[in-house]
């Protein structure tokens, strides 16, 4: 698996992964055969896009892996990966059997692995929201109220990761819908790498504005990690489907009949009334997981293609 720094190249009409990310043959991209990290009597390896502080992710996912193991009887192991594109690649070649994806990374992964299925999302993901935030000294609040997102022109802005659904894709889409010309920003848009980093960049004044997912903003406020008095919320987007668990189509083949159903049931069965489950759900910023289906992400696919982020 490639866990190197950014291996993603964004072009005006295509999304390409560097060949150096894997020694797999060209035909491996369409294969649904598990790689060396999955199956063969080994653990079911799960991963997640690195959208937040790594310390938080390293608390959350090992807890979840342990809980899934205890409920399903499977050996479940969390493998941290530090790059969005590398998560998609690891899923593609079978180094991981299941992953927590954003809307866009899920669409990318399903395009590369025929039959991959969205199996569950949080209760907050059916109608997720992004926020546009600004440094309090920018004076943008009044302008937004008067002229909408067009007021962002002339100001510096940072997105999160290049392929973040709530930190880049949908915010850029709503900017486009609001008539914002990205070339009229102060400099090119930045890419902070994560939602936490976007909030910190705006609070510090490194960027005047930024796009961040609402759930991370809320948890950051509660944790008191950033001086929120230095940041104001400018605008909340309409809802869109976002994060979800994506499962490879060969889970049952590699780990036994009914594995996908067992994992799905275990996720849906997490209850806020059970202390060990509540710890997991709290870290996810949710009260439960609910069922989902791949067609819920058709809008994400359409927007990604319109912005040249998906071939």
C-alpha cells in the first residue's frame, strides 16, 4: 500500500494516481481480489480517510475495531493511512477490506472496485453540511449578508484536503452556484489537509476564510482547542449525503459467508445507551449509524464530474 505524501494529481478534467504508489500491474485496478493485507486467514483490515487530528482518529478506530471484533467474532484491525488518495488506492488493491470514506472518496473507490457497496452512514450524514468560516478581523460577515458568497472574492480562502467532500467538493460547488470566480480570490485557494487544520489556519489569520465540515466545527468548539472568538461562521450549506462505510465485494469470499451482513449489523447495532458504544459514537460525532445505499451519492458523483475531479 502506498502511504506516501500526496499522490494525487488534480487536472482540469481527470484524477490520476501516480504509478509509483503501487507496483501492481495495470490490470489490478479493476480486480476485486484481496491483496496481501486481507483474507487468507488474516484479520479484516479497516481504514479511514484522515480528515481530522490523527490523535483523535487513533483513539476512535482501534476502539471500533475492538468492538466489531467482539460483536462479530471476526479479527478486525485498524490500519491508519495518512493520505486520502492512498486510502482509495489501498481499498482498490485489497489491502483494506472496508473503509470510512467521504462522499467523493467513496465515489472514487467504487469506480475502481466494481461491486463495492456503501453499507452504513451516521445519522448526521444523510443531510450533512459544510460551513464557510472567516477570521473575525476580515469584516466578511456583513458583506456575506449583503451579497452572498460573492463577497469571498478578494479574500484568501483555504479548503481542507483536495478530495474532501465537505472541505472542498461541495463548498466549491456552492461557490460556483453563488457566482464566485475562484480566480478573483486573493491568491489561489489553499489546501490545509484536514478540517482541524482549516479552522486553525483561519483562526490564526493565515487565511481569511475557509470551508470546514460542520461536525468538526462543532466538536472543535466543544473541545475548546481553538479560540473560536477569532472565527465567525459566514454561511451554512444546504444538506448533502457524505461520509459512509464502504465495503469491498469480496468480504464474504475472504472472511466467510455473511461477513458483510455481520459488520453492517454491528455498526447499526451501536447504541448510545451502551457505554463502550457511546464512546465510539461520541468520537464519530453521532448518536447512531443508519443504513445507506450507493445511489445516495449520485449527487456527489455528478458534482465531482462537473468540477473535473472525477474522470
